[in-house]
């Protein structure tokens, strides 16, 4: 059984009560709460699995056909122990789908799971009926066949389930995969040999029973948490204690935070730095040197790491600064630290070209015209603007082709983050301060600290959807499932919002054919 809205509310109430404790009592309460760390207890000796590239087939009409079968199975996630898991074209996780800008992508998604689910293309600009949100449910045994033309800059995207109220369980069991968009603009500038120097890094935290089964109830504070399930074990591409043999002087890590609730602050050991070259929705204008990088659930980043022959370097997550008070910070994982992945350089390394001075980043978003709409969204513990999610309600009507400023106001002490479907945005400021250079690029997901306002400049996709809504929501999956989500439609300018009504949830029940 997963974490319910009622459990989340109880957790929030308990944390609120602790704030009223005397200082000594509060400190004792917080510091006796479990602090999670795997540092020093994981032997990194299992080869990092590289998800296979999906075997797409080019149809006579030019469409790229990709078969994705959602299935259950058993997987050895911990050494010597089998867990019941879900995956795509396998027992856990899915293949990397790789497309070129201009392709017509036509996935054939077959649901052989015991539950209805969806498959959402996170970060993709596409028609609403292809989005894979909660309005595109796929019943067990059914086949869903969306198709759309890919027209956006090169980026590292991903796909995962999005059934309303059950996303956290479906993702936790293993249904997720990467989706690369290529456009040829950066050819020769960055490492691009998949699985050799261009490495997918899907980071997840999980809890396990003593028998090695996935434990969906193993959350902080005796079953209560303000953010959702936090795991004590770290998996990368489904591997515990992974090691990557590196054969080149420079390696590109495409990192996805695919955890339900955990926020990572990535560093390399021994205090060495690395470069960020891309965020959620595309390249940065130039490589940005950093010594750490925070990623909340759903966020992606592309990192360049340089090694010397025979060197061993570990990618770690240090305790993240969540901007929360002491009690919430501790309960939300703010004191946790983990070793994530070990990089082992071979005795002889292929030389790397000079680091590029500039990158072909997408053009900056045009600022809105004078008088353009500015929206304010207020976050409660698990609400947006005081309301819980209603699939039959439209929360925002957005003019097609518009660029808007969205002000995200987290009015509570609980950490949140935020994802918009079918849109790309730039972060204007966080608490009135511009973001660091590593976040200058286009994004679709952003961390929103407690008691803080984050301003976004949002550009929406080009597909009209007057009756089929897109979602915006917290991507802490327990918050999303508890109702922290809203819906918007894209309409031609001048459309009267009173005539806009959502279409009913569509179940895809066509039998599949082998």
C-alpha cells in the first residue's frame, strides 16, 4: 500500500506540532529521527547497466514506430535477492527512446500490467491527446497508439506513468525510461557515443524488506512524511552499488532524478568540480563550472566529468539545502547523504577535444509584451490555490502561442517542486534573486523551497487544446497523487473561456495484436 493523502496530512500535522515544542525537545525529536546514508557501507562492484536503445522501425510513411510493452516481472535489485517489479520491454525500467527533431514519433504502448495506467512524455511538446496524462488511461490488455511530430531542441527527456492517484506506486515499481531528442546542432562538441562516453544515469531511492522486496510503506517518521517516500538505498539504472568503467578523458552523464520524493545535491568526491552543459529542455549557452548541483524529482541535467588514467571518482549526493526549518528539513531528507555511482578510469584513456567555449543553446524566451498575463499560483501543503485536483475542472485558459509569467508562491514550510506539461520555461528569480548560471537554460521542472516565491517565464507549446487539458503539478509524487495538480487548456486568442469544457477521461481499450 502506498502513501495516502490522509497519511500525508497526518505527517504535516505532526511536523507542525513539533514546531511548538521547546527547543531542547524539538532538537531531541529531530535528531533521533533516522538519518539516511550509505557512505562507507556499499561496495561499488556491480557494472552499471546501460538501458538498451529502443528498436524503432521506420514505417513507409516515415513515422518512427517504437514498441513499448508495460509488463511485470522479477528483478535482482539487491545482490542475490529478487523483487517483484514493473518495467517497459523488461522487468524494470525501460529502453532509451532516441528521436531526431522532425521525426513523427509513433509509440505503440501495450499495457500488460494488472492495473490501468498511462505513459506520459515528460518535457515533450505535443498534442494533448498524446500527452499520456490522466486523461489517456490504458486499461490492462489495451494498446495505445499516439503519434506526433517532434519539433523542439535537443534535450534529455523521460517517460513515466501518470494515472491520477496512483503515479507514485507505478513509478516506484519501475515504469520509467529516458527519451533523447537530437537535432544535430551540437555534433562534435559533446561526447555522444551512447553507453561509452554518453551515459544515461537514472537515479532512484528505494526501500526494501529483509527479503529484498520493494517496500512501498518504508517512509520517514514511522510511516509519516511531509514529502513522500524516502528510500535508504540508491539505484542507478536499476543497479545497487554501480561502477562505470570509463575509457575516455571526458564523460557526459545525463542525470535524471527519477525518485518519488528525494532531492539530491550532486557532488564529486574530494571536492573536485564538473561542468553542467544542459538542463531539462536543452543545452546551456556554454559549459558552466560548478562544484555541486541540486536536482528535485523529475529534473534532468547533463554533466561533463574529466578523469585521469586509473582514477576512481564517486558521484555523491551531499545533504541538500532545502530551505526548510530544522524539523521539516530532517524529515524531508535534508541531512541525508549517499554515494551514487563510481567512475573508474582505465589505464589508457581516449583523449578528449578541448571543452567548447559556447554551445548551440535554444534562443532565450522573448519577454512578455506589456500587459501580458501574469498568473499567481499559491501552494498549500498539498493544494494549489486552495483546491485539490478535479479532472472535470479547468483551472487556467492560456492563449495559444503565448508567453506568460507564472509566480509560484509556496506559502507553507513544506518543500515542493513544479512541472508544467507541454511547456518550457526559464527561471526568472527565486526569492527575488536570479538563478545560478547552471539554470539559465530552458526547463520544465523546478524546485520551490518553503515560504518562497519562484517566478517563471513560460512558453507554451504550439498545439491548440480547447477541450483536452494539460497538467501542472507538484512532481513530488505523493503530493501530486494527493491532489496537488491543476489543468489548463490552450485556446486560440479571443476564445471565450466560458465555452471551454474538458473532454471526459479517455480509456484506450483496443486489443493489442502480437
